[in-house]
C-alpha cells in the first residue's frame, strides 16, 4: 500500500484474485450500494450521538490534485493552474461524509 496505493494486482494473497475483487467492487459501485451504505451509516451514527438523522446544515469544499496521464482521466483547473482531478466533498457539521465526488479538474 505504501509503495503503490491501492493497485488491484497488489492485493494480499489472503483475499480472492484481484479480478474477482475488482468485479465485485465495480458491481457494488455502479449499483449505488456504497452510497446507500454510507447514507444509512451516517444516519445511524447521527442518531447514536443524539442528533436528528437528517442533517440540516452541511459544509462543501473542493480540492484539485495533480495527476499524470497514466493515472486515469484528468482535466485542467484554470483557477489553480493544475492538470489533474478535482474532488468535491460535502460533510455534515460533525465531519461525516454526505457526498464525495471526484472527476477530471
């Protein structure tokens, strides 16, 4: 992980083959399962802390990150003069992730 990030081919031997793990990840991602799980867990955690399940306020932020051409799709953020990707994050007032989106800058 420290050397190459999250490369599918470098998964440990204790998990299924990387193609199987990748196929399941893509299937769950495209089916909206990760977003649904995050939404449900955020609501449960808010209730556990004594707050209402649905937040009434949120904080939005973005970040531009330089990437190489081999790193996948990238764009250009003219405001920051960065070639790479841009990430937008919306969190509740306690920092729980509500919406996380990465796309070419």
